[in-house]
C-alpha cells in the first residue's frame, strides 16, 4: 500500500519541534529537540544540544535555554542518530514544520551527515484547511489553536512541550478534516497544495515546502515488483515466542485444552526445546476427532506421538522472513519452527500471521539455495542477487538492509556447500571423524556483504572428541582439509569465486582443531606481525553457518580471554588503522583510481576495523558493525562520535551498492570503486565529511583505548 492511500488516523507519525538560536534556517543552530508519537507517548525524544555558538539573549528569553545549560551537552552530529531512529520512516508533523526541517537539513549539511527529508505534514496548514483562512488570521499561533480545541497548555516554548501540543492538535483537526471529506494522506496533500500564500511565504523564508516533498521510503511506496517486507525483517522480530511443547505420550484432549488456554495454533512434541521431534496442529486434532461417534472417546485419548508430523521443519532466528515464507510455500505447511544458534526451539512462524504478506517468485531464492543438489543449482539464485538487490533498492529498502540480505544468501550458500561436500566425503566411505563447525569470515560474518564478494571461510573441529579412534590427528586434519576443498569447489561453481588471498578452509592455515585455533590466536596476539594483524582482521568477524555452534562459541570465549588486557596488541591494531589516509589528496581532493574512488579501502575498512578494535577491547562479541557501535555506546565511557561511525558506514555502503547495481546493468564487473561524477553535490559533501572523520580515527581510537 502506498502512503497516499493511508487514512490520516492510520499514518505512522512523529510530532517534532525544535528550539533554535534564531529564525535563520541556514545559519541558526538547534539547541533542543523534542519529538513524540502522538499515539504512543513512550516513543519520545527530549534532548538539549550544544549549538557550538553563543545563544542570543533574545532567543533565551523565549525558550529559556542559556549557554550554561548546553555547555556540556553533545553537538547535533552526536545526537542526530537518535533523532533519525525516532523518526524511523514515520511522517513528521509539526507546527510550521517546514522551518524545523530546513534547520535540520542545514545542520546535517554542516556536519556532513547523510539525510533525506522525510514526508511531513504542517499542522498550521491543516488548521487553515480545517478552519479557513480567516480563522487562522485571528488565531494563527499554536497556543491560540490549542486553546480553541481546549488542549491544555503545558511547557510552552520547550521542544517536547510544543511537540506534545502539536500532536494533540493534529488529532483534534482530524475530525474537522474528515467532515470536509479529507480522509487520506493524498487528500490532505492535495488540499495543502492549494495554500499558495503560505507555501510561497515559507519558501521565501528558507523553509522546506512540505507539500512538495517526494516519498522516498519503501514502506511508503506501491509494491509493484517485490514486497520488501520479508527482506527487511528478521524472523526473531516476528516469530511467536514461547512455543507450547508437550511430551510424546500426552493425549489429544490435554493438548487441545492447553492450546485453547494458551491461545496456540499448534503444539510441538518433545521433552524440551532442545528435543523437539514433531508437531500437532489444530487441523491434525480436527482430523483426529472426525471419527465415527462411537470412537470419539478413544480419539481423545490418542497420544500425540501417533498423530504428529515429523520431523519439524525449522529456520534460524537470524534468517530473514523471505526464507521462512519460501519454505512454507514450498512444503505447503502452515507452521515452521524457529531455532537459536544452539538448535533449541525458541518460537515458531504461523502462516495465519503471514497471510497479509505476498509471496512472489523472488522470495523462493532463500530456499532454492537450501535445496540445491550441486553448485550449478546453487548458482541460479546466486546469479539472481543483483536483480534482487536492484528490486529492493528500487522499493527504497535501505542499502545496509540489502547488504544483510546478500550476506544471508552467502551464508546459506556456504552452509549448503558444506552439506554437499560432506555427502561427497561420506560417499567415499569416511564420515566426519569429529564434530566440526564451518565459519564464514569477513563482511559476510558482519552481515555487510555486497555484490563483489569472494570466498572467505574456515573450519574448526574438536580433535579431543574424535569419533573414530582409527584416525590419527594427521588423518583427521587431512579429512577436514579435503572437506574444505570440496566446499571451495562447490562455491566456485555456484559463482562465488575462490579467494585470491587463499582464505579458505582447504588449507591448514584456515582449518584447525579447537586447540590449534586457540594456540594460533594466542600466537597472533603475542607476535603482532603485519600478517598476524591481517589474520585478526579477517578471522575475528567469523560467524558459524553450519555444524557445532558450541565450538564457535567456545573459541569466541577463548579469544575474549586471550585479548583481554593486551594493550600492546590493541595499540598495534590501532596503529594499523591510523596508517590509512582516507583517500584524501595533499590538496584535500579525492584520491582516485581511473577516475573512481575506492570506498572500501579508504573509508569502509578503517571504520569496520576501528569498531572491531574497540569491541575486542571491551569484550563485545557482536560482529555486525552497527551492533558493535550500539553495544559500545551502551557500555559507556565511549565518545558519541562512535555511533556516527555507524551512520557513515551505512552511507558508504549505500554508495557502493548503488554503483555495483549500475555497473552490473551495464555489463561491468562490480567493485568497491564508485564514480564520483554520479554523486550529487550533497553526497560529495557528505563523503568529504566522512573522510575527515576517518582521517581522525587515530586520535579517537587512542583516546578510547588509552585515554
């Protein structure tokens, strides 16, 4: 559904107000931000901002905010991520909101922060439509309008107070507008477009003309080719938690009673979340009861193990919804179990809850990989990733979310390649000699892969629990290296090329026992050579895609323990990052390669490496860069610039992905180099600001690590 057809009372809204140093949109600064959801006052933002300039006395007389009150407060660049999250694809409402949006646009431009002006509605314009121009001439202030609708005045001329009042005024005006037949967003936009005098006056004052704002977001667009929802929401965000689990010898009558009491559509059969063996749905119970009348009593006493469907098909919490939807469609089932990294059932997906989501052929891409019988089968959906990425991008899905979807497909490909490789090994008469796990490394481990990825993977196995005593350590190592070779070959045939740097599990460097991996990491830390630092950069972002998750978890705990307190090594990692120059020439221009700027080398790598170093130093196990930044901020004693690095990373990923999609459409090989000529003036300015922040990562890192 497009935004245009949404009823006004159903719009996702955020009421916004700013207090500033003055009324000049290009030069005055924000001193306070207030934002609140008119329908949910738990979602709000109320923060003071250091404007970086003196606050004029005349402004202080109005809002009461003085220089002393903001002296120790963060500047806007540090608080902006919180404002962006608060808006989060909502329609912004405000009284004379064009002024506020213009000030924010100038501030983000000043700090070099990427920001697109969101759809917005001016409450003063709404009041003009609802009450008439003459009425607004008489009571055209927020305060008098609030009094007209008997809205209590509270905290006037504070940002949050005015935002709350504006939200209440919006709701009061809806009744007046609906009486005039103005019911949808499109109706209101059409009506406000006729207010030429207000729009011209605002534009002349440097305000944003909200009636002319385009709709840039996916959730606000007609879903013409592909529904982005399943590609932008993970299963753990939407699954039904606390699944009902009953023992196999439970009877149908007891199951029906529990399902009714707990409002569940199905019951899982097993002894614990780790030991689920089947599923019984409402339909199964109905079929069980549809017996001759003289047998109903016996039917109620039937054990669940006799009517359950087995085995239970599952997906991982970390998968995206399109994987679950495709799997349910392919197997014609209505319920799908959800498991965590350790294989325990933590919830389930219900087809009834998903009926509102459309299924398209593109959604089957996730399960096509999981069902592939060889590399060629897998190559078809892998080759479809550029088209999928373009479709999602056209629908406005954020590039960082698309990168996560791409990463999930590479992870699925590596997992399926492992299954096929193990089948080849077993066909030769030798099953796995020990428990093992396959790890994906690098950007896919961080969920930040784009369309120019090659293979990066490793194997960890448990030599101490060798399944076959006839195989000595050498034979075991050879078995797993051979498995790694089959994995690499299958991935390559699927269109994911061999790693030119040899970071693949077919060599002893990237295929080791848990004991040897622990020794290896300890050696990297103690020696600290350039090669060791490179290996840390590659390996420390690993994610387990197949096998014994506990092995990967154990190694992660060992890594945290080994690195803890190793200040010399952390200093070495920081020094490695400081050697980067962000791609800035002596004269302050862009360093280019054949006319293009290398975003990965000059910007993305320094940012991801910095967040990795800081996370390792504070024993944070998250791999994703944005999650690392958020967890670092939650730890405290971290400068707010860190969260801005996450913003910069997402902006740069957007530039690279857009360039890759364009290049592929022209038959060019995708890279991480972008054509600077394709950037808008604002994007170039933002990229220059990002470069400036990257150039100063050295000081930021050393302040965080050793300050």
